[in-house]
C-alpha cells in the first residue's frame, strides 16, 4: 500500500503479525466492542494504532481483593 495508508494493514497481515489465525481476527472484529477496522472497497483493513489501543484495553488485571485467598 502507498505511504498514505501506512498505518493500515490487511487482516491476513495483521493476523500473521500477532500470531493468530485470520478467523480469530475476524471473530475479534465481530465482538460487541470488537477490533476496529475500515473497509476500502471490499478489503477490510486494520488501523494499527487503533488495534494497539484495543488490545491494550483487553488486558486482564488481577483482582487485588481476591489475590492470595484460598477457597475454604
């Protein structure tokens, strides 16, 4: 793609870069608060800065109240 689309990559390339199958990326895109994408003609493209932010928001953080407790 040209320099104007430097931050946009096709789904297949994005899946390869994050080490997941294309079907996984498509599933992420179909979630309620899914992976953001845009369409250019019939091609779906991932905006890398938006995808990075989306992935960071998906990070799980430990629950401080439950840490170290055992079930009785």
